[in-house]
């Protein structure tokens, strides 16, 4: 398999940064795992303030969106390297395990958003004889 950097003259300039962009939005990395009682989604949110973050559920789709603002500091005279994306972001995750939509919780701490989705208890099914 050919290295895309050999055919893309801008690859050395932007590196893997372009892989994290989706149009004009960046996409935070996420882990999704299941415990005995819940589905857990953990998203990397370094530099995102809680007031700039939205978490919603629509049916079986979890939507995480918001904005990461560029850090404020001295006026930049010359850029040497830029890898940390800023601006709007959105992740939509379709979850295949039924969960209790009214009991979903989200917590932002240490640069990670953790969304806990309690699993729905199996519904008994009556079988006619």
C-alpha cells in the first residue's frame, strides 16, 4: 500500500491533523464500552468548557456537540506547528444496546466527557401455547 504522504504535497504540512477533520468540524476521539449495567461513552474533550458542550439523545442516537475555543494568549506573530484543532465539533453514535433514555448522565472531568447510558432491563415476552 502506498504512503499517502508520497502523493499528497501537503501531507508534511498538515500531517495526521487532516484525518481528524470532518468538513469544517473536528471530531473528538471516543471509546464506547459496555459493563454489566450500562453503556459508557468516553470522549476526549481537552480544552472544551462545559458551557460549550451539548449532549443529547434522539432515539438510539447519542449526539455530542459543541465548540473548542482557541486558547487565549499573546498575539501570535508566526505559527511553527498547529495540531490542536479548535472550532465546532459533533459526534453522533448509534447505540445498538437498548438503554434508559431518561437516566442518561454526562460528566466532564480531566479533559474527558463520560456519558453513562443505563441498560434497559429485558422485557418479558409472553409466549402463547
